[in-house]
C-alpha cells in the first residue's frame, strides 16, 4: 500500500496495485512464446492463398503485444474527501471553472444541456468559487434562451438540492423517476421551464414575448440573432449569473454562469471541440481564472456532488501534485439495457485500461469528467510550472466588468490564434478529431502525470448512442482521429515511447492503431469460410500437434479477456455482447474509418465531424430496452454485416453437410468449421433482422439484397481462385 499525504498524520488518498499483475505477466510470457511459434509455423507453411492470414496474424501479434502494457501494473485508488475538509477550510479551496460544450440544438436538446449545467452548479463546493461556462458552437438563440431560463430556475433548484440531500442534481435525471411530497412544486417549476424551452425549439426561433428581458441589450442580442448563421457570426458572451451580485431564494450566493458562442467565420478553421475548449480556456482566464478546470460533455451530468473534493485530494497534496496535469473520472452511462447489447459501456477504454495506465503514468483524457490543473495547459512542462495553486481569491469581482468583457470578446475572436501556439503547444491540441486522446497523450509526453479516480458512486452519468448505426458512426470518427495521431510527427510508438515511457507509448500505440483490428477481423471472418466452401485447408488438422497451439491461442486470449471483464463487474452475457460488438465494429467502423483516413491522406474528401444525436424515438427506445438490435437504417455498415453473416452461414451449412458424410473432412477442416460456427453464432441478431423480424428494427429489404449480392460475388471469386489454383 502506497500513501501520499499532506501531513504525516493525514492521508488524502491511497493506492493499491492489482493482485492480478503477477498472473498477467506470467500469462504474457507463455502467450508470447506461443505467438512466436505460431508466426514461425505460418511463415514455414505460407502459400499465396494463406498469405493474408500471415498479415492478419502479424497485426494480431502487434495488438496483443501493445495491450500487455495495460496489464503490467493495474492499480486502484481511494480518496478521503472528509479528511481533506478537516485540513482545508472551504474558503481556502481553489476556484473551479467548469466547461460544457454543445454544438447542435437539434441533436443535443438545450433543456438537457441546461440540466447538465445545473448539476455542476449544485456541486458541494463554495458557490463563490465556482463558475460554469457554456460553449454554444451551434450559435443558437434557443440555447441561450434555455440558459437564461436555467439561471432563473437555479435560484430554487440549488437550495432545494442542498436542503434535501439530493445526490442526483440534474433536474432532468432527478424528475425522470417518480418523486413526490415536497418535490412536487419543484417538479412543476422544472417542467414549466422545460416546456418554454421546447416550445421555442419547436418554432425554431425565440420571440420577444417568450421571455422577460432584464436588460435592453438582451433584447438587442436576440434581435441581432436573425442575421447570424451557424458558421458566420460574431462572438456572444453573456454573464447570466454573477456570484458577487446574484443569490438564491435563501440568500446564498449563486455560482457564476456564463454563456459563450465564439466568433465564427468561413475563412477561419474552428477546430471543432478543441477550438471551443481553447476559447473557453482563454475567456475564463479573463473572467475567473480558476486554477482548476473541469470539462464536461453536454449530456454528462454530475451524479456525485462531491467529485470536485475527490479530485482535490490529489491536487492539494504537495507531495503528489507538482507534475499532476489532470484527474480523470470514468465515463459511466445511464439507461443501458440489462445486457448492454451495443457494448455502450466500453469497459476496456473507460475503466480496465484506464486502471492499467494509472499504474504507469496515468490514464488518458477521455473528453469529459476530467479535472485539469490550468497550468498544465499553459504549454510548459511541470518543471517550468509552479508546483502549487495560487492563494485563493474571489473569482467573481471582475466577471462582468467592461474591461473583462472586452478582453473576453478579443480572445474569442476566430483570428486570435493566428501565429500563436494555441492548439500545438498550448491548450487543447489540434490535428485530430479525437482532441481528448491527443491532448492527454501530448501532456504525458511533456512530463505530466494523471490520476484515475473511480468512486463507488459514479461521479458523472451520461447518454450513449442507443442506435447501432449512430454508435458505429461515432466509432468510425474515433478511428479517423486516432489514425491522425498515429501518423503524425508525434506518433506514440517512437515519439511517445521516447518522451513518456515505453509502456505508455505502447498503450497509446494500441489505441492509435485501433482501426487496424479490421485486418484480422475481416480476414478471419471471410477467408477461412470461403476456403471451407471449396475444401481448401488453411489450418492444421485436428489430429496434428500444431492444432493445439491454435486452440491454446484462441481460448487463452478469450479466457483472459473474460476474466478481466468479470473482475470489472461485468457478466458473462454482457461480455458475449461486448466481444460481438468488437467484431461488428471491426468490420464496419474500423474498416470504414481506415478507408476514410486513407482517402483523406491522398486528398479525397470524406465526411467530417458529425455530432452524435442524443435524441431517441419512443419505438426505438422500447426495442432497445427489450434487447432487440436496430438494423432499420439504410446504412452501408449493415450491408457489410449482412455480407459477412451470409458467407459464414453458407460455409457452415456446407461444411457440416460434408463433415457428416466424411470423417476426414471434420479432421481436416475443424478449425474452419469452428470459425464459421463462432462467427455465425455472433451474427444471430443479423439473421433475425434479415429473415425473421417484421418490426421497424428489421434490416431493409434493399440492404438484404445488397448483402446477398456481395456474398454471391465473394463465392464466385472463391470459385475462380479455386479453379485456377
């Protein structure tokens, strides 16, 4: 047990290494020898037809090797916020700036975004030291209207939460379940606020009679909005609440609440979310300049009001905080169905691998639920930065002053970053669609460390795509962004291994080349099955010793993965769904993301950033809750899935028929029969959608016909290859 503390008698947090570390290393050693034997055997027996399997095995070997870095030293931490408060008075806590980004009011409902902001405003934290900044990259008048309404509702909601000990402080989440008694009045107030915002959203604009204006310039702001477009408008910065001026109904100060829509121009690159975060960083430095920053997705509300105190257990430890850049909480999600059919929790990325990286130099930044030390974003390494937070000062005295607002508008201009180091050496990093991954990686390379904080009660809860097509599109975007890091001048395998550490470089390398999984998954999902149809063996016979090597490699890898999954709190059924979605992503998101990145590199334009929808239709939600997959979209992803599913079904049927008639076929083709059966078992929801279902989630007839045509084409190509072999 390792303990870091402020004083010798007060431990703010503890760390314990995983008891599985020794087992992981022993397993890695044995598996490594088996992999070398497999590659040697493959090289000795390679033919023109089996050469794709050699490439697939090399990719599998690389991905397995890089994944061992996550298993080298997993750790678990525990924080003691009560001990922190015994040592540090509330007035001595550092100021906290919260950043919330939204980009599309149609896909990210403004009322829901406002609810997320309200949950952060209700932290168990001194309100005069708390500021919430909302970045509206959609330039939407309705979003500003929603936050003006939220500012009024906050006067009632914040004292209600604290007086009644409410832990779930997002009003949307709190009122989604039945609450009665003293909360009924509050429910009516919230519903009224939400209805006003939704009515304005339905009309597509905000009319003057929808709202009460406190200032003439507020009316002028909405009058001017008619001339705005999403990508061409001046900056809009509105201080909606100011701690030094505004109080709740009990007389206590309210947190600062600031709305920002940065300047946009078609002539300037806006760098997506990273650009919005950098504007927030600069604007907040002009207004509150808190030394601690929290970034939140617009749908990721606070579920644990004490999470800032947990982060400060590390930031306020002088023996620990000198090189601490950020404290990352895991992404947790609400409303996931019982067996998580779409593997929406992404356990490896958000928890299992994060604990593994925490034992090295710290987890990666995953875009939300992350507390930053502002000084880590200044562009200098920890050796060049102050090792402690500045003395606490009021963070609201200059918030709405003319000079602060003038400076804030200046730094929110779309040309402010020209000829500066913003996005390259300062702030959140540009050059990748996955700005979170890129930023965390670069901070680690600069010498900073991070911490993974995973309390029993989830700190933040959010929404995930509950539509398979949306989820695959989101994953495809990640793959493109990860490749942008992999093939940059700061690639993890060389630059990262040198600047951070070899093991951390391998961790980042694993995800940078995540899309490469498409090579072995497509190869093993089609080639052995087509060869089975035409009685071409690609693997050792069941009676040969080499067969046991292949069996060991398969079952040991899957068995180890299952043990990790169960140790993280998963079930066998959810693990099965998780590995099924991994294969589905491999032949869809990973493949399409790889192709899109390759096209971009040769100058062929491809679709750019798309906001994932947070809206779900009732019928679709009902199917999801029952565990039924949705294949109702006219998606090229589903055409690929249908093709692979049909090839495996046909090869399995033919293979079983032949094995039933001749025992030597079973001996010679056992591995290929097993692969066909294994893939076909994973494809059962696809077969249902193609042939059995009649509801709105079935696969469109057009997609089924396209899949059948492609499967037939692959069979014909296999026949030609066999004919000329």
